[in-house]
C-alpha cells in the first residue's frame, strides 16, 4: 500500500470488492444474504456441551466512552424503587409494589453492531444509494438496524490472533492483522476454525483484556491492534456475514495511511455491505476454545431493533 494515497487505495478496493447490485437494487441486507437457513442449521448443530458464553461488555457508567463524537457511557436511572414500594407511594392496590428504570445512551456506547447506514463513501451508502436519501433526521429509512431482526444468528468462528501472535495473548497497539495472520491463525486452531460463506467471524486481539487490566485510557478511539486495510479482499472473498472484534473500531489504529480515518470501514460497510461488530468481550470464550480446541459454535447476536438506527447494542451469546 502507498501510505500517501488513501484516496486511491480506497477507490481501488471499492471497485474490486463491491457487492452493489449483487442481490438486486432493492437489497438492504448486504452480506447477511450469505447467512441462510442452511447456515443456521449448521450453526445450531454445533451445540454439544450446552456451555454458554456472554460476549457483551457491561452497559454502565464505568464504560470506555469519553465524550468523543458526543458518545457517553450509559446513564441508568430508577423511576420506581423498593423505597417507594415500602412507603406506599406508588398508588397500587393490595400491597403490590415494583421497581422500574430507564437508560439513556448512545446506541454505539458499548458492545454493538454497525449498521449499513453508519458509514458512507463520497456521499454514497450501501448499494449505491445517496446517503441523504438513506439517513435523514428521521433515521435510516432504508437499511435501519431493524432490518436485521432475527437474522444475526448462525455459525460463529473465533480466531484468537492475540493468542497466536501476541505476547501474553495480547497484540500491541498498531499491530495490523493481515490476511496472512488470519490464515495462519486458522491453521494453528485447526479445522473447526475454517471460515467461509455465511459465518459470523470473531477476531480477538486482546485489547479489551489490557483495558480491563490497565484502565480504559484511550480504548475508545485511541491506538489499537486491528484488521489491516489490506484484509478487505479477504473479507470480500470469504463471503462472511459479519465480523466482530474486541476493539473499539475493528481496524488497526493508527490507520495505515499517513492521513486517514477508518478507511476499512469506508469500503467494508458501504461497498461490501459487511456488518462490523465492535467492543465485544471475547476473553472467556477464547479461553474455552483454547482449552478444548473447538473454535466454532452457535452464535446468536441480534441487535436491539431500534427503528432507523445506524447501529445498535447487542448482547451476543455463544453456545458450544
């Protein structure tokens, strides 16, 4: 790659790796078209032990957000409490009482999926639509995250690149994971780590483990290991339905060009129609995969179907 020419590299990758029109002009699902009923049956058949792993970070005020792009950590407020019930101020008959609460948060404050309306390339959204025709003040009226409801469940695969190439299971900030790294990790993990059409790929770097040990610091938006821009061809050719990592931004940071911001996003979302998951907690699952040598599992990862949202929280569960 020519570090001085992000514009040229992005344009060339977008031309090579475009799914525009692949499923028709009206398509709103992008790579989720690869995740069909047969793939879900394959994923469901992977449940052997019944061991279940939550892949979500906690949604609370002690999260990684620092206010950049007006993103804050969730604010949880009680509307009714046990104290109210004890004092009989809730107005319910025959002694019944209850608690109720509300949460206020940016939809991409913690473990989440990026929707197809999240990123544009030169004013164009997925499938060649004008960005202004897709996302307005009313939200994403075409590819809102609610279009994925019921679809993000199938065969999951964990590639623990941090364990294979890192020190103590963790990659250093700025480590760019290439296609060669991904293929070598597959070879190291064995046959259960094969990656193909319709899979939901999870890539562990170890960045979240370090943030938990050292403090959040610049976890949200700062330097980080992640996917190299050069993996765009591998992601396109593998025909996966989605990819999620334990980092804030999926791709390596600093980005690999002298002057760039999230160039892999700029191709993967609007051109591939690829769903990107960020800030997933993969550590406990990774430890189990290392222990039993099985890196495939049933994965259910439906985002909260907020109508018109360009991204949404998710509480993914892997079952082995």
